């Protein structure tokens, strides 16, 4: 799935991008916090929400039902320690998971 114009997913963090192995486990690797690892589906969700898509449009674009949408959203909110989907998008941008 190609990200919509304006918002792009950052490359996955981890040893394959030159980070130390400790970054994968959440161990301290320096002064910058390590962004949580998100699945490709979770990144797609964030991109669609960041572009202003509704819940139903996002679910259709991801070819999922409401229940699966809620499961994906709950996982993202937990990983990003966000209260709602909009805060999750903002945190993803701040952490470098999404680029604006």
C-alpha cells in the first residue's frame, strides 16, 4: 500500500537500519527514546488516520471489519501510550514513525 501524499511511514527501526540490538528490546541506547516497533498494518492505519480518513474509510482501505480495526487501534494506543487515535498520530510524528 502506498502512503497518501504528505505523510510517509519511516523505515522500521532495528538492527537492519544500523541501530544497536538493544533498540529492539527497549533498552536504553542513548539520549533519544527508541520508538516502539509497529507492524506494517499499524503504520498503514496511522497514515490513513493522519490523512483525515474516517474510521469506516480506514477500515475499508485496510480491508478489515470494525472489530479488527479496534484491535489494531488498541495495539497502537498501547504501544504509543496514547489516549486516542489523534494523539497516536501526533506521537508517531514526534517519534519519527511517520514523517510529515
